[in-house]
C-alpha cells in the first residue's frame, strides 16, 4: 500500500532538487554543497552562545540536556523542504539527503562519547497513520557513523500531545507532562545517551524526553537534530 501511495505521489508531485529543481532527486550532486550549514552553537536551555552547543555554566546543573548538536537552521528553505519531504510521506527517498546534511556538518566530531542512540518517539497512533517515524529512520541511518546501537521502543510516548507550536508557554509543560515513559530502565541506567530528533525548535519535547531519561538513570543526555530554529 505504502509503495502504491508513493508511486502515485511521485506522479502527482514529482521529486525535484530543493535548490535547482532538477527532477528525480531531492538534492542533486551539483547543489549538495550549496546548502549552507550553520551548526548550532548555543546553550540549548537559554540560547546564549556556547562552545559546540554545550549547556552553559548557569544552565548545566538544571538542564536535563547537556548540549545540542544540529547541522543547519530550519529557516533555510532548502533544509525545511528536505525535512518536510521526509516527514510527509516521502521518507525513503528524502532520507539520504537529510542524513547527508548531518555528515557534511560533521556532527559526529562535536558529540561527546556515548553508549546509546534514542530517537524521540511518536505516539503509536501517529506513527501508524504516517507509516513510520522519520526520527527513527534518521537515527538508524546515522547510527553507523557514530558506531552506536539504536534503542527503539524503550522511550515510549504515553499520550498524544498537541503540537507544541500551537500552545502558550504555560500550556506547553502541562501538555508534555507524562508524555514519555521508559519501558526498560536497565537499558538506560548509567548510560550516556544521544537523543535524536529531526528539528529542535522550542526544545520542550527534547528536554522532557531527556528529563525522563535522566530520571531513569542516564548519566548524560546530548541532543542531536538535523535542524534548529
Ligand atoms: Zn540541484
Ligand atoms: Zn544556558
């Protein structure tokens, strides 16, 4: 079924390079180097400039995230188109171009040593409707670069949440409270975790997931996102 839907999508909305429009590719070889990478170099908590995206001195003790690595700003139209392409039904074909951004940005060199990669989960109903979780696909594809195992299903989404962007500040933390749970604490306890998401915007989701991981005993949680903003 998914194959048929993709074939129809390809006919109705042919894939084309997000920069020059050349057909049948998300990012043609000639344009691959043209996407401007501006790695995230701020504290993920207060957004003050920091070295390599590490949490700053004043946020370090309270933030569940020790830092964030991300390749490019989401405000860049090419980056946004690639990530939207990945999210809305064209996963397999857009995935290599998205992961190539991480590779070109050399994020592996900016991440600290870790034990485990965990993608931010989608609620199972949402995953079922979409047919996949794009963040899981990114994590699986990139895991080899980091030489780390990926854990899927242990960090689970317990309830459906409203998109954070639609909510006011005070509603956001309430919306996410109890959104995540850990199925098997033994796998997390004492481990250094890389938490993966496609985009880091307000950071609420990633921080809440990191908080639950720290509660389960993770010794450190670093975020990895393709885009931020
Ligand atoms: Zn092109
Ligand atoms: Zn800070």
